[in-house]
């Protein structure tokens, strides 16, 4: 770092940290005309959401600081360009209907990133698991809804966004399509249900031909659910349900019914379904499913994988699962280039790329980024930097929990009220595996109409499907996010597998991850002539994340008399540990922005000057 | 047999600027894009990049010029800055020896990290501050020669590393157009694909097919050409 003195000692806002939230706030405030100084004691951008080369990962592993622990790396194969990799600590999936994409579209920032599609979800399901059925009988509560639902499947193509990907919608404006899809999906489908004859209280009598007729009318290409070794593609559309070779007709009815149920839950004005959700708020996902939709056990794991939740189905709250499934289902079918996909991933390190682009955005709009410099002391509006420089700011934004940026002994005295914020956290066990094969079968097109192939995939290992050498079986699902080299994260003939589970290291977390990766390599990686690809490099680590409601964060840092003091500190909570980009991020940053600017209006919007330049460039 | 008005093939090329603060990077861009120069100019505010066309006899190159936005002063530039760059202007100030050292550091960094086929130009700026080329009469008072890095030294280094080399003045405009034209000419035809930014990246694979947010809009406006 070049040790220039800062061009000014007086700033409107000091942002400490270059993770996703600090970077977003930094660029948004800078674009709002504030003089922003963004600092990070680390020598790289991205903080806990950064991406590293192999050399850098090895370096990072040597001195783990919270929220990271138990970091280990291992080079196994030969690595010719260790600096060329971009391995992500936060390879988040970004749902097409997410608030992040909505924001980026709004401010014309989507083109600052290279987007790759996340293809199918795959579940590891050995044969015995396929035969299990729950002992529970048929529940009554939702049967009516379920039966009608599948019968009404034909109406879905007209009303719902979940399936409409199979239609050509050339004339739809991309920018509005996702929201249109979401609102379409949440429209009550009254006509559909009304046209149906009243269904009896028996198991739904949906015949295969009913569903296939519907599905083929919307998918001329006719897709079937695929199988890769023991991995089965997760059915997540009515069409998938209709074609799944693993489902019996009765199951098709229940599964279709459940999808229908989700669509109704997505509609906040559907009082009946909101009540059902309310009443079952503490019910677990698996309990609800097995009592209301007695599907084979594997389907529960399969559906649960779409939630990307780390808890096992029996410990996943229905409302959390429903919310996650709605996100998935309202996104699928809307991406113009690839209708079979629901989510995207950002090339070159996932959310790390967001932090770099946004931090640069701060500089471009007149702010200043300083790496390798932190804060040692905050008193009132006066901030002492780690190199001894003293500056002032009206607002100081600091990460809530981050030892590398939290050397602020004096902050405590000015901010007593802060620690009441729920300090609950959860730890996940993660790993990054570099694979000596492109794992092509994972990255092939599902539908003939998909214009581009996916370059990411999700694989799940349900509870009980993995075993350690000590004979332990996994008590929670193990997820793998697979990335092809098109993400720019590895070499052409390689791929990267990112694993995540809530099973901690001491309970076999790392071993389960290795076992899961091994399964993938054996069943998907083998190239026909019997050679199984190998792991060339692995990094394992444990990371602590905040949990709880977003509403509780960003506690106001000033008491009445401190209002007199100019300096105001806002503590920024870290991102949550989900595999998808934390949906609360944009809103929580907007709330901080509102505190400072007075309105959420105009958040991240281009300045006038930028807009003019942008238009000039567009015109050329 | 091309018709009279047929447009020349046109391609976008990402060009990044590198070099120590205050060597004149932003000034070179301002000269090239707006044919303007400002003494003591504030760092660029506003655009993530500027564009400027360069017409060659057989094709048109549209430079997408990325400036550091001052990030080089206190931070290492993020990798996203030079990722997929097909060309780079590594600038030093001929009156400040340390700036050439810094330039060499950047050249090494690009050779390690950037796209394999990247075209790099080494540019010694502030040529107007140097005395007349053959300063046989150092007695002349008014035109003080502030040159601290000789042309031959920098040129030798550039040749060794296979870089284009120019000495420029953003102030007078001398050689500015020439540098950009030289880069445009040096971009290998094979790496030029219409409408893509960067065809190769760090690990040496082809630019991947990616999700296009404008896919649908393009179809709507019927400009499939
Ligand atoms: N004499 C002279 N001054 C220059 C030249 N180019 C830039 N400058 C001055 O050098 C200073 C730094 O220029 P700037 O373009 O901001 O450098 P950057 O930090 O590399 O972008 C400014 O005061 C410019 O006016 C040049 O060719 N000749
Ligand atoms: Mg500059």
C-alpha cells in the first residue's frame, strides 16, 4: 500500500469494511453525493465474502480470525497456476426474483457482472431410499385443496409464472419480467379451480395423461427428469411432476397438490392459506408434508433441497420452507436465456465480485477506498485510523462482529445500547474442493429451448445418506454448489465444488463433505473408461453467521444527549449464512441509508453526470 | 465485394490504465477522448469507463477505457479492474524515476494475472517537461529539462518485455493519438469478437456463454443483425 496521506480529514461518512453490505452502503451513499471514506484493515476487498487464489487461501488459513475457525488447506494434485484461481467464500445463488436483482436492474447495474445460470438441483438418493414411504395416513386439512390443485394443473400455464418458461415470450421486457412473473404467480387462480368438478375426499385421481397433456402442451421439447448415477433431478415444476419416472400417479397428485398449495401461500390475500401457514408456524416441514401430502420419504428430502436450508426437514419450520420454496418457484421459468433455471451466480467469485464492483463504484463517484487501514479509536465524531491519522465524520458505519475491523475500544462507551441486539449466531462447516474434471454432465442443458447451458448446479445429500469412517451418519443435509470453469473460478478442465452443512467439524462435518464430494466424483465424474477425477486442492473452514430478524439490526447508536455529539455510529450486521444471497441485504442497507439520507428513494441510483455519460455510451 | 456504405467491422476492446498516482493517466484519457487538458484536474468522477472509437483502415475499434478512479493511491486495484482487459496503458512520469519502477511492477502483475493475449503499452508521460530531444546545449535557461528517465532506458525495458513504447504529453497532445492507434493495430484479430468484452481471461479459457439480461429486449426491437 502506498502511504499517501488522505486528501481530506473531514468526511461525511466513514464506512469500515469492504464486505457486501459495507460496499453496497458505501457506493449508494457516495452516489447520493456524500463524501465517503471506505476503509478495510485487510489488504483485499470483500472481507468475509471475498474470493481468494489458492496461494491466498493458504495464507489466509494460517491465521484464522472470527467468524472463521478450523481452517485447513491441502494441495493434493499438481497445481500449475495457483494464483490464477478465484475461489469464493460466498458463492451465493441469486434468485431471478431476488431483491438484489431487482435493485441492479433498476439502477442499470446488471451489466457490471458476468452472470451464469444455476441449473438443476440434484438429490443423492440410493435405491433403498426410493422405496420408503411414511407410515402416516392421509391427512384431511388440505386434501381438498390438493386434489383441486393438480386437477387444475392445466390452468397453470395460463396463470402461473412457474411454468410459463416453456412458452415463447419474445415480447416480454426483461426488466419487468421477473416481477410480472412473481405477481402473476401470486394471483388467485379462481377460474381454474371453478372449472373443476368437485373432488371427492379420496386420494387425488390424477392420471398421468392429464398431467402429460398439460406438460406437453407447454413443453414441446418434452423434458424428463434426469438421473446421474444415484443423483436424481429434483422435480420442481408441474411438468417435472408429470414426467418424473420415480413417481406413482398418486404421488403426482400429492406433489402437484403441494406445488399448488405453495402458489396459494405466495398470495398474501389468500386468507385461507395464510391461516394454514399461521396455524402451522411451528410445525416442521416434514411433519406437515407427511400428514397433508403423504408422499414417499425421498420426495420430502427432494423438496427440502430446493429450500437450501441447512436444517434437516424435521427441524425446518414450515414457514421458512414455504418462503424459500416460493422464492424458488416464482423464479423458475423466467430467465429468458434458460427457462429451466431459477437462479444465477456471479462469475469470478460470487458475492466477492459485488464487493469489488461496488467498492470501485464508491471511488468512481468521488469516494475513497483505502485498504490495509482500520480504525483504532472512535470518540464522538473523531476517528483515529490504524496509521495514526485522525479524521472526522458525521456517520461511522462499522461491522457489528468483525475482529479485524473491530479494534475500537472507545466505541463501547459511546454505544452502550448496542449490545442488546440479539447476539445469536449459527456456525456452518464449509469447504472448497478443486476438481480435476469439468464434471460436464452437471452443466448440460435441461430443455431444448434453453439457449445457454447452466454453469452451476446444486447437489444435496439428505439426512442419513452419508457415513463417516467412525460410522456416524449425517444428521443434516450436506449441500454442494458446483461451479464450472465458465465462472472464471478455475481452469478449463476443472470445476469447483463448494460444500456447506450445519454439522460441525467435531460431529464429522468435514468428513461428510469429503464423502459427498467423493460420491459426486465417482458417480458423475467418471468418464466411461473408469477413471475417477481427483480433488486437486481442498480448503475446509467453519464460519459463524448471524441469525434472527433483520428488524433487530442497525440499532440506533445515539441516545438523546448523544444527539448533540456529531458522530453517529451505525453497526452493520453481517450477511446471513444461507447458500442464496441473503434476501434481507438490500432492505437492511436501504434502512441505514434512510437514517442518513432521510429517504430510501434514489438508493444506488446513478448521479445526473453518470446518467449523461451512460446515455452517451449507449448512443455510440 | 463490399458495397460502398457497408460499415467496417467494429469491436469493443477493454483498455485499462495502470501506473502510480499523478503520472497523468486520467489526463491521457481526457486528451484522447475529449482532446482536452486541465491543469490540476480532480480525479475522474462519474463514469466507470469512457468509450472512444479508433478508426483503422480495415476495422473500427471501440475502446472501453477504464480509469483507476484514484484507487491506486490507497488500495490495490481490485482484480475485477484488469480482468478481461485486452489492452493496458502502463504509464509513468518521465520526470520521476520511482514511477518507472511502479510501472514495471504493474507490467509483471499483468503478465501474471491478466488475459494471455493482452496488449501492453508502456507510456512515459509529461514529455513536455523534457528539454529538446538532443540537449546539446544545456545552457538554455528557460527550457529546463526535468527529464529523469532516459528514452533509451525505458525503451530497452519495453523491448525486453515485448511492450509497445511511447513517450507522450497529455498537455500538448503529442503522441497521445499514436499510442491508442498502435494498441488498436496490435490487438490480434483472433481476440476480436463483435460485441463481447474480453474473449479470454486469467485461466486461459474461452469467454463463457453467459446469461444476457438484454436477450429479450434485443429480440423485441428486432435488431437481430
Ligand atoms: N506538464 C504536464 N502535466 C501533466 C501531464 N499529464 C498530466 N499532468 C498533470 O499531472 C497531474 C496528475 O494528472 P492526472 O491525470 O490526474 O494523473 P493520474 O493520477 O495518473 O490520473 C495533474 O496536475 C495534471 O495536470 C503532461 O503531459 N504534462
Ligand atoms: Mg486519475
